[in-house]
């Protein structure tokens, strides 16, 4: 069952790459979209068949691979990874649909997107530490090429910077995994055995440090965040959708799966410092976002800030905060994808993303009223306005973290106010007021540009009104980690007292 999520994109990429005759951009896009829709349907079928009352890995598939390395092809899914799998399938389909129909080198482009999708699926499903690392590093190749070939004027710089940062992240994560296996005396890289082994606290701290910094670069957290704004600004709109919507979640997922759950004692010891790190990321990124003049760079910095909320909730480690991390990953994936899509439409029609140049885009006759309305909905959701998915996720994060880290939680809540401030500045300057001469008589927006954004906006509202559509799949898994979270709370309190 789980193999389909990897094999379907792989087969699709192979067909597109080796199509026997000349493949037009239109046909390549249609084939890629069909593959993405089939994968999305497959993930929904998986969702329907999943038992939310079972906290164990489901649909497990194990195939011995390289015995000499202790590597097995082991897949499984639980309430932590299931929402992210569906999110990846959805955003991959949207990214392909939102791609320019006349894009250059369509075979290569769509094949890379499908390879990127399968590598993300593999990382979320892997139940072997080394297998996870293989998929974690595999996504680096297609994403690097997608930015370096189809990016903006500074794509070489942005893609190289991304490559270096992500490579360092992979090295640290691999070092942590190798250390866990080596010091525990295990003969293989099976995740369940790594969790079962108890290592001395000093060893755990050393290994956890490498893992946390490695995933912190991927998320990214301050001060390892500088690659993200450059990558977003130079990447095309569909690639920004995937980068913010899904790929950053590999880092937050890794923190939960391989940090809190695998090395709980060490996690509890450093959790107060992680909470402080979360505060720094949230406040710093929010303040930097206020100063931005490029719409896309502002949205990029908002992603850095919102990832800090996930770190705070992960550090707290309570069942409610763990539930909040998953909901925050899903809601941020939808909201950031919506914002990047809309910024892309504005840039396509107006030729600029400069906040000081654009004005009055909500003008019903000469502006972009539909895009402007959707953009306002998106920034309201990102700011945590009630009735939308962003509010639910932030409420779960703050409520679940408050009893463990009261002051850091209150400081992170200031970030929601700063989010409202910089997005209010963006909306007020770009969409209200009199039309600036630069954007008068803009080309009309086709429905093909509106449909992806409308789908995301509807999902954001639905999940804000009916959060159980996400919560029910993860609640049992979050509760099953309650023993770990109790260790975290006790260790955190003890650490504070000792200091």
C-alpha cells in the first residue's frame, strides 16, 4: 500500500523522461498532473483505511536490502506522518497545475518534481534511520536543480547556498544516526530498536545536539535561516509552494520523530533551551519581515517565524502541544502555499513584488480583486484570525506549551501580533488605496490561476471550522507519546531548578 506512494511518482517520472516521441510542454504537464492526481487519490484511500485509534505503525512493509550495512527497506505510517503524506500529495498536484504551460525543458522539469515528491514520501514513511537519511538527501538533488535551472536572476547563488546548508544538515543528521546505532551496539538501523535502546545522558546529549542542529538548518531556525529567503525569492512560484508547504516539514518532522521520541531524556534536559531558541526565531524573523519590501521575501520570513512555534511545542512535549505541531505543519503548509501562489500571480501580472510600488490591487475594475481578496484571507489565516486553520494550530501550540514554558509561550504569542503587523502593512500598501500608475490596466487573471488558490483557501477555512479532520488522525499518536512528554516535563523542571 505504502509502496504506491513511491512507485507511482517514480513510474510517472520514468514515463515522462523516456517518452518515445517529442513531448510538448502541454502533454508533459498533463501526464505529470495525472500522476500527481493518482498519487493524491492513493493517499486519500490510505487516509480512509487508516485506523486512527491505533498508535502503532500501520501498513508496515519490510524488505531486507543491504544486510552488511544493517539497512532494510522498511516503511510504515502513523498519525504523525499521515497528515504530512496527504499534504505532500495535495501540494505536488497544485504545484504541477500552477506551472507555466510553456515552461522550458518540460520533461526534465516535471520528472524532477515527481522525484522530489517521492523522496518526501519516502522520508515520511521510512522506518529505518539510514533509509530516512537516503530519502532526506535525495530530495536535495531535484530541488537544487529546480532552483538552479528555472529560478530567477540570482538562481546560481541561491541554489548553491541551499545546497551547502542542506548538505551540512544531512551530515549532522547522519552523524547523529550513526552514533545512536554505534553506541547502542545495534546491528541495524531499524527505528523501533533505536527508540528501545537507552543510552547514557551524556551520549544522548552529544547525539541529540547533532540531530537538532541538523534539522534546525532544514526547518530553518535562526541563525541557520539565511538560505531560505534567497531560495524563495529566486525559485519559481510552484517550487516555492513545495519548499514552504512540504520540504520545511522534513525538519520539524525529524525533530519530533528522531529527537523527542528517540532521545527523550536528553530532549527533556535541553528543552528549556529549545524553547528559548523558538522565541528567538519567532521574534527575530517577525521583526525582519516587517522591514521587507519584497512581498515574497516577507512571506519567506513569516515561514521562519511560524516554524519557531513548532519548535516551542516540540520542546514542551505535551500531548496537546504535539497535536499542535502536526496541525501547525498542515496549516502552515496550506497557508504558505496560498500566499506564495498569490504573490506569484501578482508578480506575473504586475511585473513587480515591490511593496512600495504596488497599490490599490483590490480595485474592482482595473486591479486584481479576486487575488486581493484571497490574499487578505491568507494573511488573516497566517495571523491566526479565528475561523481559520492558523488560529486552531496556534491555539493548540500555545495551550499545550503554556504549562511547561510559560514565559517563552507568552513571548512567542507576541509573534502573532507582529505577524498581524507586517501582513497588515502588506495588505494596506499593496491592495488598498488608489491604483499606482505602474499597475493600471493589468491583464485579467484566468481561472487557471485562481483555482489552486481557491482550493487552498477553502481548505484553510474548512479546517478552521472543522479541525477534527486533522486532529482525529493524530490524537492517539500524541497521547501515546504522553510517557515521553512526562519525561520531558520532569527533566525540564529539574533542569530549571538545577540552574
